[in-house]
């Protein structure tokens, strides 16, 4: 066992410590010198790149184009939409000066008091305000619509309690912002994007989801409706993994984005925004990984197949390099990401533990006897099962194995989710059981008062009203005793 794994906390002992240690030990990220921010290391960023590339392709297939807007937003912009500024005011980082100077006593640099900005600038917590201020210049007629834009960027939200990937002050994300001529078009776009996120997360990340609409209290600041994908982590807590917002005409009116419609009348543009972030990395880790390290879905693994020779001497090494080098190239021609690790500075056992820790889906190992016999050892990371098979035709076997791993880890996570969704009509029962985790499908009267009481007494929140649940006869609210308006998923969350 490699030294990285010796001190990895077990999930059953301390799930939070296990997660924090795994992110660092698997070389995904580390804390930066700036409080609450992180350094995403090459292996972690390679996973994010795969997420980014797959989503970007899907966005463009729906007509979305990429843009870039400045990270600095005039403070006055945030004052134009009241709900929006109230929602983000406590999280904003503010730029007040534009110059430094050397301290008179030679102790270093100080802020030059003469360089105070006339108007403070906000480091973007999200970009609705600056984008809609620009859309006013782009949109004049119904012929200019829809505008379908997305940007990949960083944002800053001043978090007091942070955790790598899950909640950091600065994080990477994409934010889509669309403008439409009608309410119906905007609502359909918002729903289309949450469906797109759900399809991506389930098919590529192998994470099963509950998809639904947020309560009024939990919706995005300035939105009329927020749609969400909620994932369940192995400790039974919810992780909001992506959102899509129908913003109505709120931002169109706030920034005076008017257009002449088909009837030659002035109207305000209808808006959506939608986004996912590096929080998806946290979801990926916590949904699939185990006490031996990461378990990565093959579709997103930076290295899908690692090939390790076990050789003695340079002559045998040369024979392996010839044989396994050809195998690696053959697999690459099939579109697979392959690493041939013939380095002699680490022992095979260390390599095995390291690639296990990093979640490489398939490991191929060939020793001297395998070379003579024409065989190779195959190990799959999801189950840790090994078998020795003929090297002839191994390419087909590896492709089939990767597909099976992708299917298997989704099925395992789906089984866990399904087994931890509990209908519950009794508040006393709920208060006891929610401590152990899980999603509780409960009758809710739809009031903010009931929602607030549940949160205060149990630390659980209304995650969403799920799209696929039967809402025809929701019953009686378990807290207030009033008639319920729906059944909602209530859970503790990250």
C-alpha cells in the first residue's frame, strides 16, 4: 500500500475528513495562500476540462454561443434589481482603489489613498447585471432575439466556511444568459437547460438525480422560478449540482432592455440564466469514490487505461516497450486516453496504489511470464476485480469493460439513491430520521413559515418539488397540519 493511502480516513469513520483528504491525496486540488480559494492541480483540472468540453458541445448544439464579459461590475449595476442585490450583497468582494505605492518607511507597499475609485467595482458574484446592461445595446427588435450566450469564467462569493470544490470563495463555472421575445420561449429555454444538465450528469458523470423546481425561499435572487438537479452523496446529504432560472422580465425592466415586437409594440425582453460549477467535481468524488481513493466514470477520467510492465533488466524492458507500446497506441487509435508507465523510479506496488487512488478505471499489467504466455492482467477500479486474459483481442475487451464500468457505477449510485428516498408524513419521525441522511418526500403547505421552522429545527431544507412525483393528492402538511399543496424533497445538504 502506497504511503498516500495509509492515512486516508475511512468513510464510515469520518466522511468529511475522508473527502477533504482524498481531494488532496489524489492530487486534485489544494488550499491556496488566499483564504477560501483553491489551487486546482493538473489532474483535477483535466477532469474539469472533460466536463467543460462535453457541456460546451451540448450548449452549442442548442444554438448557444460563447462570450466573455469583464469580471469587474460597477456597484450601481447591482442596485438596479432589488431582489438580486439583496441576495448577493453579503457575498460581494469590492474593489475601492486602483493603485499601490511604496510605504514611506520602506516596509512594503500600501494602498495609495489618492487612487480611490469614483465608483467601487464588484468582483462578479454572477453576471446578470453587467450582461443585461450590455444586452440593452444589442436588442432593439424581435428580429434580434433570441440572444443565447454563455461564458466560462471565474466568480467570487465571499464564503466564511469553505471546502475544496464544494464551497470556495472563488470558483470556476459557466453561466448562460439568454434573452427572448416571449415568456413561453424563456420558460422553455430554462427547462431545456435543466434537462440538458440532468442528461449530462447522469450519462457522463454517472450520477443519478432528482430534478425539480425550487421553493420561493430557495430560488435564485431575482428569479421567478429556479429549476434544480439534486444529487445524493454517500452520507445521504443533498448536493445542488446545477440550476436554471426563469428570470421573467425582471432584468429586462431593470436595465431597460426593450424591443419592438411582431405587432410593432414595445415590450421588455424575457430572460433566463443557468450554470454549473467546479462543485460538480465534489459531486463526482463523493458519489462514487471509496476507501481506496477515487472512482472515476470512464467518460470523464483523464486516464482511462494505465499499462504497467513488470520487468527485470534493460533487455526485458525493451521487449515490454515494444509490445505494450504498440498496445497503447492501438488503444489510443480507438479514442481512449492511455498511459504507458514504464518509469523505473517507482516500484510496481507504488504505481498500483497510486493509480487506484486516482481512480483510473482500467489497469493492465504484464510481467515476464505474461510476456512469454501472451497474457495480461486486467483490473477494473470500480470493483477491484482482476483477471488474466489473452493479450490478443484485449482492445475489444477493454472497450467493453470501460462501458460496463460506466454503467455499473451509475447503477450502484442509482440503487443507493432509490433506497434512500423515503415518503414521510410524520414530523416527529422525520426529525429523528433526517439525522441519518436521505431524501424525504413530505407533504408541504407551501409556506415560508413552515419551511423556516423545518430548517431551524432540523437543519434540513426544501431541496425541490420533484417533476416526476405524483402531486395529485399531496395530503396534509406534517408540520402545520394544513392541507399540503405538494410533496417536496426535504433533506440536509452541502
